[in-house]
C-alpha cells in the first residue's frame, strides 16, 4: 500500500512538472505535398498547429513546414483561409510557417530534427530538445 502511494505521488509530481514546463516540448509539423488536390495535407498541418498551440506549446517551439500554396490558390473561394472540417473555422489564421515552398525538402527536415547549427545560424528554427 505504501509503495503504491509512493508511486502515485511520484507520478503526480512528474505529471505536474510536464504540464508546468511546456516550453520544453516541441512539435514539428510537415505537409510535404503541394497543389490544390492536396488541400487536406496543408489544412491538416494548420489544424495541428492550432491544436498544439491550444494545448500550451509556445509558437517558438513549433516548427512548421508546408508549401503554403493552398490558402491563396486561385481555386480557393476563401482566399487566405484554410478549413479542416465542416465547422468552417479558419485554421490558417495565426499559423507561423517556418519553411515554405522550395525549403520543404527531406534534407531540411532531417537537418531540423538533428538541430543543424548552420540552419540555426541562418535564423531558421531547428529542434532543440
């Protein structure tokens, strides 16, 4: 019984530290496709960005890669907006895209995950966890 209580207290302490220190958590969000037919990929990443922000991850700890060619695409009847579902909430609003267009490459993705010093020196975000 005492051992169970000890582990419960330990778990509660650990969980509270995780929740209290969200600045140590990172998210890397990637939509590697482009073109109007792949609308859902970029809207999914934009929606994920909103969810991660809503759950307390600071914007400086979110790295977003997407071509960013859908929100202003000629076929988009709602220019500058992206929708993920039928609630019609614009998930593009407020998103910070760190790598767009030609910067969305496998090489850059791997460099981000490795915390590449050259990318960071160039002012780009890299994973720092």
